[in-house]
C-alpha cells in the first residue's frame, strides 16, 4: 500500500495557483460565493410549497406577473390546439372528427370547460405552479357521454411534494410519487381534496393512492432526475416582491408630495397672534389656526415675517430607467419579451420587433411540442380512442394490432398572425411555387386544416357557379382569363405560289 502513487488521483492542473476558469477561484472577491451543491429534488423537501404559494400570490396580486401569465397562455394555447386524425379512410377520419368534437364539449369532469378551456387551464397552472396533474376519469356507459371518459385537472398542491416514505409494498415514495424497484412511476399519492380548501377538515382529507396510468403529469424537467416542476417565476419572485414594495413607496411619496404646504417664520420680537390670526377662518383639532387661501390669492405679511414652502422629493429622473431594467429581468425569466409584456415599443423598429417575436414563438413552440403535447394532449387523445373502442363508438376491428396507427394525431396549434400580411403572404406563395414549402404546410402553420380549407373552397365554388357569380379571387377564373393570352397566334405562311393557284 505504501507504493501507491497518489498523483494518479489528482486532476490535471490541480496544484496550479490559478484555476483554469475564473468561476473556480477562491480569492477574496469570490470567497462569499458558495452556492449549495444540492440535487435536483432537494428543493421539493421543504421549500417548493412556499415557492409555489409565493408564485400564486404574485400572479394574483402583481400586475406584471399576472400579465406575463396571460401573455404566455394566450400564445401557448390561444383558442386551443386542434387534433387531426392522420390514418384511415376519409369517411373514418370524418367520423373520428365528429365524435372528438362532441366529446370535447363534455370532456371536463367538473362540467365547467370544454377541451380548449381545459388546455388554457393547464397552461395557466403550469405557468403559476410549475406543474399540473390531469386525472383520466373512466365513466359508465349509462352516463351517456360520446365516449365514457372525462378528464380532471388537479393542482400541484394536491400531490404533496414533501411526502417521502416507503409504501407497504416496499416501493419508494419520493415527492408524492411512488416508484417500483426499477424506478418506474406506478402511482401518485394525492389528497382527496385540495389541502387549502379543507377549512380545518384535514382529518377527513387522507392521502389516496392513484395508479400512474390514470394520471398525467405536465411539467418541464430542468435537470436530469427532476421529479416535480418549479414555477418559471421562481428566480424573480423576490425581485417582483421588492419592486412592488418600492413602486408602492414611490406612489405614496408622490401622494404626499401633492400635499403642498407653507410655513410661516415669525420674527423673534413678535409677541402678537401672528398673521394667521387675521386671515384664519378655522382652527385645527388642537386649536392651531388654519389660514384659508384661494387660487390667485396674494396676502401681505407683517414686517419681519417670512414664508417658506415645502419641497418634497419627487420620484427622480432615474426611476423610469430603473423600472424598465427590473421589468426586463422579470419578462426574461417569464419567457415573455419585454415589449410584449409592457406594450412599450419605443425605439423598436419593425425588423427588430419581428426578430423578438420570432425568438418568443420559438420558445412557445418548444413548450408545445416537447412538453404540452407529449405529456398531456397526446395521452388524452389515446385514452379517448381506448374509451371509444370500449363503447363501440368507432369501427376499429384490428385496434389491438394497429393501435399506434389509430391514435396517431397531427396536432395543430393556433397559427401566428402575419406581421406584414401582404409581404408574408407573397413570401408564402413564392415558397410554395419554388417547392420550399408545401401548400398543406403553409395552411397548417396558420393553424388551419388543409382538408377543411379544400372542402370550403369546393363548396364556395359550387355556390358561386350556381349563382352565376365570378370573383377575382377564384383561381379558375384567373386561369381562363390567362388562357387566350397564352395561346399561340395564327400566322400566315408565305410561299412562292401565285395567289390564285
């Protein structure tokens, strides 16, 4: 053992005086910088509930936090992410669409929202609490639903993140989630009712084990192995709280500044009642005489008397810049551009605004396609098909073998509006003509269904033809008008033969 070379266990450069990266320094300036080396789930043990409560409080009471959530949800969901069947005959896809539309109206287990409204609630909960749960509720055929299924949105507080223990079956329960021996999620432990709504009835609100196949968990894991979601606003909650307090103090200071007051300075030799005794028309509660002045009034003071007016401090010329800097940090962490959050478009050109919106939309699309659709919307769609099979609501004889084909869905988020309609539409036309884009791709990017657009055009053309109407927007008419101009002109052949031959 004495012959082991300990240098083999040293990292290259470990003995050097200066670290290769400045962040690894241990000098005087960085001595106080010692962030904790905690794991991805340590925050859930004690502080996640407090962070979530503060986040919800900020979104309820802070105008900027609430507006950021509104902007995020309106762009993430809009009027709803639409589902389109991919496989099957045209008749089968039409039947699926009709059944899906009927079910979307009664999808909410609470009977309040349709499926698009449920999506908006999911987006809002995700933004405020960092996560949200959806429970798939199987229903009886006697409930007379289009398919025997409904979904229930459950807030994150109902699954306690601080619940760590070992279940009776030997499975580990971490952050309210039960895992089997190979680390698979097998169940979620939830209160029967929201713990904040029990009003002292905690004894009647036990934890219940819900199988994992009935629960969908929407959250964004920021670190490998992260079990629960953290509110997006967590890094700026303290900033928002301090900014709100500071802004309230400035507002109060300005309110006090409006109380313009004057003060008389009496000469030391004066022994009378002072000038107020002559112009006073009232007294305060303590007997102090109050002088009444009207706008434009000029009063002459006795010799030796002076008057001084208060000079309360104002907000300061740097306050707008300070507020802007704080709002930029708040907007950045919420994932919403400062210009979108505040509506402040000063010194922003159209080109710069388009670049800003493009980055914002890229972030929205990432959240849609990486988290919202695979974690929530697609599993709900698959549960819909499973329930439709059990209720014999759709003809799917080979469903067990072809399930993946049946449930394959094209999700169509609401399209982005054109920044410059004429230029953007012209660019789409040229892209389709050049083969860089397909017509279907352009229609889908606008949040529409290409087949529905085609059917609408067919019906509109038939109606116009029956009424004898001609519109310049009708491409068929444009083709007819262009046809004569493109036809070859007749030419007279010149020969050497006599004209009367």
